[in-house]
């Protein structure tokens, strides 16, 4: 059977393949093979939507709160909806026998190819091929082409396309599934479907335009409806092409004016050919890979794995000036409700900083534009400066849910939003990291100084002075390791706070010396005094950290007194093998660590610690970190 999209293939180390369809892996594949362009993300569902498939279409920065504890990323109508019924039987992986099936995610081109052969109840076979992409050239455009051939008998085929509004957010164990939008307008004109939906709480409008045509016997025919029939002879091939447009219209904008602009843009793309659209899309991907490509000679598997991870970083990279950031599952799913955590600044941002610095800048601007919300958060708990929320979404308020399911399925109260404060120093670190690499003085003046000073203020108000120790302490926190809750003097938190205070102190004097007038204006804006700044250095110089005679930094007060349970072995994927039977709450009584804590500190502040300290702590904590 002819492979129609062979010309869009590339070499092995750029291709992620699915050979055969395995129902139990459906959800995993939908995330792994996801498409995106930084603005829109789409889970890699099969077009026919088998049972338990999870259609997911997400727009960066689009959240809603109706019917949930907190805001969550909105699952929008599915534009890749496409179904074929032949002689009354639904074509698909679960409704017919799947004779052949493969999918290929082309990392280099950002395309998803599918080739399936199905056999119906009468043993008639059908060849089904598709190629889809979310345009990296025009971020509002998505394209799908399907090529269908009945192989051994003529058929009457019913085609169902359009945009599927029957999608939901999955919900959590404490909440049922929910829909975050209502249909505002719907219609069909200019040979294309039109849909406008509106989110319930924020009342943002999302516009969809979807054009569809098919080609057979050398003729191009526009579809006048979302459901129609075709009579096809044996071996008669028909090519279906869908081109859609998606955009958001915030509540405050003129809806009719924006709708007209959207229509103009859609029609321009709809009138373009599939080959032209994919050519522009591929060219945009080639430009991305020119700066992001990693080549590893001698091991194509490792090379492919690197590229796979980079691909997922590229499909969520957005340069929207801080309107959005990158959530825990990026634009591939609803895990953690699409919220932004410290991981974005600490684990994700460095990639962009060296590869796509404008994306890194946009991530930081997301935090800067929500400083007022962080100020209110600090004030709420009796602190000064800014306290960044543990979980953030659209407007920067704390979106940490009050309850969640633990590893053993039990419902537990969540404390991270109230006491996992190290995120404030983490964001400050990211701002300084950006400046340190880019040397962007304008960025530092416009945004960086304010963030560094206001976060230092927070720590100065957060510490408590222990007269007996003659040290400043930070009590009742959670560090990066979330097995241990409500602890005192977490080393990561204390040392990052110390770094934050000292860096702010140093930068203040640099600012005052190099740009006296700008420094004076910022001090007046924030109400900062020289006395307050000198206090930052005093506190930083006296923050408590416990280091034993073997140079091991105690993760928190009393950590060394916990049960000394270690990881005895790891499997082929380097995942820990735990022989002791422990409940999730049982881990808190041991030295086992959920996330790297002290070791992560050594990495971030690499220039602060000597080799002896690094090695001693790495060796000690490695066997205790899951």
C-alpha cells in the first residue's frame, strides 16, 4: 500500500514510532505524541476517538475556575474531530479489526503521521492515512489531512467532521469532570464552520473557524456541512483536508472587531494549499532546530531521546511577553491543573535561557506582571515584600488546592501553598540567572532589581531571631522534599534566602553606583531605606545552617535523627527499589527524600560550595533520594 506522506519523513533519530495500537497505552501515547506551537497544544488522540480517549486542546494562559477549588487550564473543543462510517460500521481501532497500525511523530517537522489498515465485519479492508500539525509559522492555525481508500469493495462512507464541543476537564478525585465553557455562537458560512465559546468565570471568548474540503478523481470539492456521504468505488482514494483557526478574545476587547480580524486571517490560510501550509510550518521548525539541535555521534537512540525532550520544550515555548508561563504538564494535559510551579524557573528556564532567551524572558515577565498579586499574598500571611504563590495560573494568586489525593489514594490536606516558601527565592534566582547570562542591563533596571529587592524584603520579614543560638531561623516550612512537612530550618530554604538577601544587597550598591537616579526612583516607589538594606546583609550573615563534622548539610532540624532508611537498589530505568513497606506518611519518619533538596542547592549555588562539601553531600543524599 502506498505511503502518501513518505516525502515528509526524515532519518531515524528524528522519529518517534508507535507500532500497533495498545489500548492500555492510549493515554501515554496521547501525551508523548502531542503537538504544539507554544500557543496551542493538542493531545495526540486518534481521530475516531476510541473509548477512554482524552481529547485535549489547550491554549497557553487560558484558565477558568467554575465548579473547581481553584483555576485550571481549560480543555477546549476538539478541532481534530474526524470520523468515517462505512456501510454502517464505524471505522476505528476499537470498532474494527486493526490489520496494521503505526504512528510517527516527526520531531524535526512537528508533524504526526498515521497509517492504519482496518477490516470490517465482512472482512473488507480500508486504508487510512493521516498527517496533522499545529502551525509553527502561524500560531492560530492547525491542519489535518486524511487519505482514505476502500481496498477491496465499493462503499458508502459517511463523513463526520466539524469541531467537537463534547469535551470536559477530567476533574480530580475531590471533584467530578467539568466543562469550562459555554457555546456563544455557532454557524456555517463561506464553506467553513464557525464556533465561538465563552469561559464561564473569566468570560474570555475563543473563536474557532474550520474549513473542510475533499479531493477525488482530480476534483476539489468544499464540504457544505459537517456530515455528508460519499460513494466510493474499490481502490478509489479520497483526500480530506481540514484547516482550522483558533484564537482568544479577552473580555475587554471589541468582540466584533476581533472576529472580523480572525475571519480575514482564517480565509487567507484556508485559501492556501496543504503543501504551502506544511512547507511554511516545516521551515519554521527548521529555524528552531538550527538553534536547538543536539547531535550525538555513535548512539542514535540517545540522540533521539535528547531530541524528543527538546521537542517537548519547543512545543510549549511562547514569547507572549508574560501573558502565560509553562505549567507542570505544559500543553499536553491537565495534570496539576496546568498550574505553574517553581520547576518552571529552576528546571525549565535554563534550557530557554541558552537556546531561546526571549522565551526565558517571557517566563520571567509572567512573574513580574503578577507582582501585585504576590504582594497581596505576602500581606495575607503578615509578611512584607512579595511572596510568590506555590501554584499560579492566570492572574498570579495562590491556586494551591486545599485537598488532594496522596500516593495511596487517601484524601489529604495540602499545606504547600501556605508554607513552601522557597519558591520566592527560586524566582529571584531565575531573574538573576537571566541577567548573569544575558548581561541585559535594561531588563535588570526595568524588572530585575524590583523583584530581587521585594523578595529580599520578604525573607527579612520571614526570618525569626533565636536569641539562644544568636541566629536567624526560618521555621514551619516545606522544602523541595515534600515527604517532610512543617519542618524548621530547611537547608535549601535557608541558604536560598541567604543568597537572595546577599544578592539584593550587592545589586543595590551596584545599581546606586551605576544609575543613581533610577535607583532613587525605585527606592521611592518601593519605600526602601538604607537601614532596611543593611539589615538584609546582617540577616544573611547570620542565617542558621547545620553542617556536621563530615561536611554533611542537615536537610532540616532533626533530619539526622530520622530512621536511616536508604535505597538498596535501582531498576534498569534507575528508579528506586524500596524493600520496606512504607505508607506515604511513613516516609516522613525516615531519611528518604521525595525530591532533591540539598543536592539541588549544591547545583544552583555551585560557586558557593567547595568540592569536598559537594562530594560529601552528593554521596550521602544520593542513596536517600527517590
